[in-house]
C-alpha cells in the first residue's frame, strides 16, 4: 500500500512537470515568457508609444501604417521612399488596443490607412471576439473619417518550427477569411499578404524570419512590392 501511494505521488508529479513544460512550450518557451514578464507583457511600452503618438500629429494626406510589431518594426517611409507614410504600430498590440487609440488617428483624416492586426489576439481571445473587435475597428474608421481609403491586410503566417509562437496557422487562416469577408462587405481592398510569405509546408518562410513570427529585411521587401501597387491609387 505504501509503495502504491509513493508510486502514485511520483506519477502525479511527473505528469504535473510534463504539463508545466507543455504549457510553457505552447506559449513560446522560457526565453519568450521571461521577456514578456520583464516588459510586463508590453503594457508599459504600449502606453509610452501611444502617448508618444499624441505628440506627433499626422500631416494632411498622410498614409498610416496601423498595427502591431510587424508594423512597428519597419521604417516604412524610407522603405517606400514616401515621407507621407507614418508608422502607428505598437508591439504586442491587439484589436482592443487599436480601438482604444483609434481616435488619435481618425481625427486627422488620413488619406489612407493600411491595417494589420489580430495575431496577438490568438490564444487570448476567441476568434468570435477578435472578429467582433475587427468589425468595430472598421466601422469606426468608416464613420469617423469616411474620406480615408482603408486597406485590410491579412495576418501573416507563423513558423512554429523556428520558434513556437503559441499561434496556430489554422486560426490565422480562419481569421483571414473573415477579414476578407469584412473587406468585401464594406467594399474595401483586401491585401492577401499571407500567401506571399508561405513556404511549401504552409508556414512562414524560415529564410525571412529569425523567430518564426517577425520579418527580416528581405521579408519587408516582399511586402513593399504589394504595397506599391496601392500607394498611388
């Protein structure tokens, strides 16, 4: 009986340890979690950058790149040789975050807004919640600044073989279809960037990413080609 209790306790501890490592791995690994804790899940960075934007009024006829770290990480005006392009990306941002800071953008009536958001919501909100927020973003832009030309960009794929981001490509594909539908319903341009970055296995091409979710310089060159088709319209 004593041996059985000891064995059961040992087995339970092993299962708990395995479960712990499984959860950590699914969330992106120890290094990723440590970075998230050190930045308090980017909450401070979000507020700092949001407040920074208030001191940078958007000029007339501006082209706004709006989204998360994939937007923030690029020097868009230099990449596209266009001083009218402004970067309004915040690392870690989600659909709810965009809604909270949208007034600061729409009040300037930019000429164009290129929106990419949603990947950080995955595993935090349900797909229904993400799409509900996404619809609210689109509706608010169209209501507040109807003269602005709005472009909806698909969420990019991830590559969990390079590093486990905790994001599912099946969720991304599902959300992209919904975003495409929103674009069609509102007669907006949908930019299907997702397909441009896939490898033969349907993952983000490992040759253009260091962490399985963000892009290096060559990745942004691919994005640049697609954007150039719409900047002069």
